[in-house]
DNA sequence: TTAGTTGCAAACAATTTGCACGTTG
DNA sequence: CAACGTGCAAATTGTTTGCAACTAA
């Protein structure tokens, strides 16, 4: 578990940006936290280790981590954003409309979809998000 | 182009909800408008035909049309939502990070993806959104 | 030392809501 | 005429920003 400061150092060097312990903390939290925390949740967790951290810093750091490719921002059917540390395997999300649970799923079709998009429209594809919703196996049994 | 009131009547009957001019107007606009208007854009267009319509009604009607399956809400990389009348062919969106253009694309892989998701996780799938971003063919040529 | 970072509070943007009045069935 | 719909303005929610104090390099 980690101290992510050295990782950030690598990514931020030469950019004039600094590696602070708050930034490292936020990246650590994102990597440790299962699921898809929102900014508020990250603030609460962060305050336990550094009580003087503010929501503004959470947002500013999330923007930085997005730009440098460490985190992804997801819209999971709610009005606010959720965040997730970028891992090895790309995956998508399914939100249950009843219990709110988020299921992550992967598929080999993703690569083919990307390829198709690049070929057909000759775009330089940088990001792709898939979000599905409906009723999870558990909730569908008991009717809506 | 049409008067959507009879269509709404069908969908809203027995639900205690009423079929009003304003609701019909907003659905008409969504069907006539190419692209993916946001609430503000719909308000401007709506005011040309009914100057007394308000933004609150736009939002309330969009919520109703979403619930009844007439429109889809998309998050196209901006902070506010965009809306689109549900048509025959499901498609996805690609937003160019430079010029902001939204490209719609379809793929036969979509059905396979849905099938895979239903099989693997036994969910009752109601909706799936795919949003990609990067640089369109036009913008990638001239560097970032 | 000095430019980048942070907390705080205020500003913003998008959307929602309470309430009195208007309209539909 | 009873219940639902609407305009208006105020309230909420989520996020961003200006500025003075702070801190990493």
C-alpha cells in the first residue's frame, strides 16, 4: 500500500508542477478505495489522514490526476462525478436502478469496438466510457 | 413536422398525468432538432413557439420524457446534459476534444456486448451509453 | 527565494423545488 | 371542480476560482 509520491514525481517532473503530500495522499486513497468514490467521499477519507485538507484541493488534484492519466472520471447516472484510479484492465460499469450497486464488467469486444471506431471515422481515440443500467440479478428477482 | 400530442396521450394515459401543449411542443422540438440540444437550447427554441414557457417546464418535461422512454440524456464531456429523442437505431457518441464536434456512430458489436453483459451478470439491461473522446479526423491532422 | 499549492469563502453553473395561479379532463 | 401542470424566484447541488498565506524545490 502506498506512498504514491514517487509515482507522481515521475509524471510531474519537468512540468513545473510540484509533488506534494496531499497529492500523494489523494492518489493513495484512489488506489486503496474499492469502487468509485466521489469527491465528498474522498474528502472524508482524506481528512482522517490530513485534517486540514479541503474540498478545493480534492477537486484540483482530481483534475491534475485526470490530465496526467492516473484517474478516470465516471458519470454513473447521478448528477455528480465518481472517480477511479486507472488500473491494468479496462472495464465498464453497470448501475442497478434499484439497489444502486455498480457492477464492473470487461469484454474483449471493447478492443474491437475501438478499432472499428478508429477505422470508420479516422479519429484519434483517447478515451471510451461505457455505462449501462437496469436491474441487477438480485433485484430483478423480486420484481421492480 | 408533427404534433406529438397523440403519441404522448398513449404513453401517459392511465397514469394520471396530463397531455399538455407544452409537453407536446418539447417532444416535437426534440424530434425535429438534429444533434443533441441541451436544456437551454430547447428553451430558446420553445420560446419561439410559446413565449411563456419556462426552463423549469423544460426540465420537468425532460424528466417525464426520460421516464417514459421518449428521450435519452447524454453526458458528452461537458458539465451539463444533452438530450436526444429516442429513434430507431441505437448509436454512440464521440466528442472531439479540439473542435467539440460530436460524431454519432453505430456498431453491430453493441448487440453482442449487451448479450454478453446479460449472460455474464444475469442483469435486466435497460440502457447502455457509450461515449468516446479524442481528436476527430479533421483536427488530428493539424496537430493538437 | 520564488513560483507553484492550498484553505477559505465567495462565485458559478446546472438543475430542482415551493407556492400561487392556470389548465386539463 | 379537483387534480395536475406551470411560471417565477429562491434553494440546492456540484464544482470552480480569487486571494492571501504557505511550502516545495
